[in-house]
């Protein structure tokens, strides 16, 4: 589903990703950990096309992401992304935040988009807040909306960049619960997170990055049980 082949990424002369080789299979949950500045966000941003790679190949469903003639919009439709800071549209209601992309990008009717959004809000436990504005909600609630918004494009892969790092501790659990539910439903997920409990419980694999390199790629049990 996602395949990095000898990927190199430079920001100017700064070598941010070094010889990245990584395959994520359909239905796999991969957790990425590592110190700040090790290239975790860069790797996610390359997957969703927010950043270009410098060398190597990056394939999503066998489509070369950075190849000539690749339609990035087509590829991006398959990827939902959740950021640390929610990034919801402040002047739109919860419901509008979710229906926007299905209407604009997928060309769904308002009615169909609303139905879809309501189903997703139900899934993340936020249906009763559909007419609220983001500023009226807690961080945990906003992040659950952001997850619903990511799902609204009905993507095959969900990418999470430190989804709980900006949350007060008491709100982390409710967001992780939603992510666990997605994982159990078979969603393919790449998650940058410091939440070890989540990694242990749901990750199929844990990838440890440092200094732009993958130093370890192991299943979660092996990863946490070694000395
Ligand atoms: P992490 O997510 O592991 O904290 P990042 O991928 O955000 O790491 O960053 C990896 C390194 O690349 C850092 O040293 C960061 O300063 C640098 N970097 C990230 N984005 C850019 C950019 N747009 N321009 C220049 N350097 C960047
Ligand atoms: P996060 O850890 O939440 O990903 P960062 O501070 O790493 O946030 O990056 C936020 C934004 O700043 C990104 O778009 C990244 O490309 C950019 N950025 C990060 N480091 C640098 C840098 N050294 N030079 C220029 N831009 C950077």
C-alpha cells in the first residue's frame, strides 16, 4: 500500500531522510517514534505529497507518487491526515468542516455529504456537537472532529502526526479510543506518536527513527521487550 524505496530527502543542504526503505501493507498499523527532529513529520508529509522526495521512489498503491504525470489530487484522496493542532476551519460548524471536502472534491450532493458526516460523527462520538463551532469544543473533541474530517474522503490510509501531543492529559484517552476503533476496523494507519500504550496495544510494527534514518523496524512486542 505504501512503499519507500531508497528514499532521500534534503531541505537545501540538510539531509532530512536517509535511505528510507519501508513497506506498509493494507490493514497494518505502523507507529513511528523517535526524538524531535529525526524526520518523522517529514516522512508523513512525503507520503501525502506535502513534501517532495529528493531521490528514490515512493509508491502508494503502486502509483509512483513523485513520478511524471502522477495526479497528486487523485493520490491524496486516498490519504486522510490528522495533525497535532487539529487545523479545523474556525468559521465553519463541525458538520460543515466535515462535509466540505466530500462536496468540493468528491462532488457529493449536500444531502449525501451530510449523511456521511453524521455517520462519521456518530463513530467518533460527536454527533451531538454537529452544529457547534470548533472554538466551543475541547481539544479532545476537536481532534475527534479532525479524525472524522480525515475519514470523510473515505481514504484507504490514515496518517496521524502526533495527534495527542497538544492535548491536556485527560483528553488523550478519548482520541486514542477513536484511533483504536479505526485500527480494529482494519484501517491502514501510520501514526507518529509518543503514546507507548497505544503502540503496544494496536501497532503491528514500531519504527524507530533517529537522525533521518530508520534504526529499527520491529513488531511491537519485540520492540518493547528487548533490553
Ligand atoms: P520530527 O517530526 O521527527 O520532529 P521533522 O521531520 O519535523 O522531524 O524534521 C526533521 C528535520 O528537518 C529537523 O531538523 C527540521 O528542522 C528539518 N526540517 C523540517 N522541515 C523543514 C523545512 N521545511 N525546511 C528546512 N528544514 C526542515
Ligand atoms: P511538527 O513537529 O508539529 O511537525 P515542526 O515545527 O517540525 O512541527 O514543523 C512545522 C512546519 O515548519 C513544517 O511545515 C515544517 O516543514 C516547517 N519547518 C520545520 N523545521 C524547519 C526548518 N528548520 N526550516 C524551515 N521550516 C521548518
